[in-house]
């Protein structure tokens, strides 16, 4: 089969690889119909995730058709059209039975750094991802979510990660109605967090980025206020907009490659002395009011340094975080799509055949050509 392969930092290509096979009775094989490049895939591309091995296939957002199921897989059959949560989970452990599928203790038991994730290095279990023609899906009967006939692939695809992650980010703000929510980052997760904050009753949503076309996209699609932090002092400006206090809640939808702090970028991105740049966390601490909530959904690796934990403590703030437990949100978000409240496919500004994946990665990473998010099509048919 054809599959994206990692060739070292900043280098990926599409090559021939052996097709995956059933390895466990609860496995399935899915023929991929669409896959997405996620912002967190760029951390892999840039060599920031430990134990990302040469020849590894990325991709944790994908939809497809079930081609084969193991003898132990139930509730799913050949020919079903499905989407897969980006985490791999067993469905029966302590955490899965409590809805915390992002904390499954059986799919990556060697570490607490994270559960098994498709295409996200051997640190996260070593499972090849979905930027390929075929992918092996462990626990397919538990993990797979069938896509309703009337929902298009590209409207389902963001529910596998970006939409769900943004939704959980807003949910963790514990909104009661009328709050001012600050969202750091106008990438796909940030955009879906903005939509979700409005849906949960926010009275005001302020989006922050340093790329003008992304700010314009957020304004035009979601009707938010926008700030370019390169043009102003972000903390002072946000306080000036909020009677001197700061936002009621702030969502960090940026993560470990945050811009804005040259020292932290040097230490974290180039020298690897921090697990990425904590600039966004520090912005959040200082721009959120006393007693406010920080929802941290941006991806970071352990450990991290340089976080202003003293100010966080003294401001009596609450921080909530975690990978999104995608499965529990899927039916609810599908209902939003089916009701016409949101069309998630709008984030896919670039749609390419799998063979052009390398071009898609570099366009996305360099924020060129108005790129918000890239969809890949292994069969070459773009829709």
C-alpha cells in the first residue's frame, strides 16, 4: 500500500509499505477514505516527540470503510463506514468504563505519558497512523463510530480529534452563561473551541493569533473579536477589555510550538531543554482574572519548565486539561452536524491526494496560502 513515512525531522514522503494485518481477535482493517493533517502532527515532523522512528506512518484523524474484522470484534462489520477517535482504547479498563478513554491503561501500558494514539510515535504505543491506504484498528468494535449516511466524510473527519478537542476545551471552562472567553490560537482546535464556547453560552469570545489570515477566518466564520499579539501587549489589552480583571476563562489551543517568546522557543523548540514553549500557558495565567479557569488543550510533552506557577497559585486560578476523550462526545457532535448548526468541513482549506502529503505538511507548517487545515485522500479522489 501507499503510506506517508517519516524520514527524519522536517522530512516525510509517501512510499510503499506492507498492508496491515489482523494481529488480535478484536482488530479490524480499515480502508482509509479521508485523513487530516493535525497541528500536533507538526510536532512529529519537527522532531519534537521522542521515539518517532524512521519509516513510521503519521495520522490520527481519519475515516474509512471496514475491510476486515477479527473474530472477537462485535458490533461492526465489513462495509461499515466509520470514523475513529484518535486514541486507541480498550473499553473495559478502570478509565474507559468511566468515560476517560483518553486515559486507557491497556493500549500503552509502559508509560503514563499517554494512551495509545494512531501515528504518534512509539512513545504513544507505536501504532501506525491513518495517512495511508489501509490502517490496522485495534478494538474496532469498541472504538469505531459509524458515520450516518447523510454526513459527509469531511464533516465527520474533524470529530475524530479537532472538533472534539475544541469542544472539550470549552466544556472544561465550566461556563454558566455570559462569560468572556479568551482563546489562544486560531488553528482548527481553537476555531472549534470558539464555536463551542458560543454554543455553551459565552457572552464574549476573543481570539488571539499572530497570523492575520487565521484571525480573519475566525472573525468571518465565528463572529469573534480578534487580537494579533504581535501588534500589542496582550495581557494589558485583554485587561483593558475586561474592566482591568482579565478573561473569565482562557483556552490554550496552541501547545508546545507557541510563538511569542523568543527565549522559550529557543530553549524548547531548538535546544530541547524544555518540552516546547510554555509561552501560551504564561499568557493564559496573566490574561485570566483571579479565580478564573484556564483550559489547557494544547499539546505539550513532559516535562515543561518556565511556567509562572507562582502567579497561577496566587491568582487562585483553576487549570483543567487532558487529551479529549473523543468517543463520549461523538454522538452529540454528530447531532450538531446533522442539525446543520455547524459544518466542520469548512476548516479544510486544502484538499490533496495522499501523494502530495509532503507538500501539504510544509504548507500547513509554514502557514502559507491561507492554510487552516489539510485533508488527504488516499484514493486520489478529492471531494
